[in-house]
């Protein structure tokens, strides 16, 4: 999945190759062997989804605003619920998302 945006490293606008980085930055960090220090595309999408859901948007609206699919948003929500059950680390605000999903089922 390629998207356009601001490079996480230098702030230049362009096509983001991966991990929120434009091609020159992505290559520089890969060659230096420290690409792992930048979040993956999935982690970036998850971060965006958390922010949009926190505004009370439904999972469908969230998907459109984050450039992903409603199914991916539901997957992210499922993962967060697992974290709640497992008590594994910080959990994003889930009030909005849970309400949105229940609304969907009703
Ligand atoms: Zn950069």
C-alpha cells in the first residue's frame, strides 16, 4: 500500500515507500540497518484509526478517512479487545469503537 504524505523523518511531501518514509529516507535507514526503528505501515494505520475512532466516528467513516477498509478497522478493534482481555499493555480508547460496532450489528 503506497500513500502520499509527509515523511516521518524529514517532513518532505511525497510518495511514502514504507514506514511513513519517502524513498530517499527509507533507503538511507534500510542501508544503515535501522529501518526497524520506524513504525510499520500497519502500526501507522492503527495509529490513524485510533485517532479517528476517538472522535466518535463509525468504523466505516474511520476506514474512509484512514484509507483502509471497514474490515481492517474491525480487525484492529478485535486486536484491541484481545489486549483488554489479556491485560497486555496500553489500550486505546475503545468506548467509541465498541459503540460503533454495536450500532452496526443492530
Ligand atoms: Zn524523510
